[in-house]
C-alpha cells in the first residue's frame, strides 16, 4: 500500500498516537529499558498496532505474529545493550582496549630565573 494514498483521517489518527507514544515515553524517562517498553506496549503501542491493522486491512493473526516478532527483537536488542561493555568481549571483566596513557612530560626547563641568580647577574 502506498502511504501517500492513506485517508487524511487515518493519518491524523496515527499522528496523534505517535505523539501520545512520544509523550508517554518522555514521562517514563525513555524507551531504553524492557520495563518501560512493556509499559508503552501495554498502552500506546497496542493502540498503534490496532489502527495500523485496521488501516491496512491486515488479518489479525498477521498483526499478532508481527507483534510477537517485534517484542522478541526488542528484547534481544535491549539485552545486548545491557550486557555490552564498551571495548569488552563477552565474558571479560576488563575491557580489552584501554585508553592510551598520556606521555610523560619531560621536566620543564626553567622559564624564570630564581631571584638570587637574577640579583647576581
């Protein structure tokens, strides 16, 4: 289906639902935890799914299957994000790559002359 041919009322419904989704995600502090996404799914995302199914005239079974797949992918993504440590390989406690050490500075040359030497000169 060409989305440019959607009925204006349907577009307005979807726009308001996505605005609601954004507002709800902000209230929860983001959509970066499984708990927050489940809350969003139980409220706004379900409404969006129902409307998309209706607008596109999809079979309800297809919508249910898509929901299961989307939840599975979401859980995998969140799990990888929680487990990952930057620069670490799975199973390692310490990162393999460490930031480079700063080079040691050579002792600074005297830029000022001590007062006793200045007076003697």
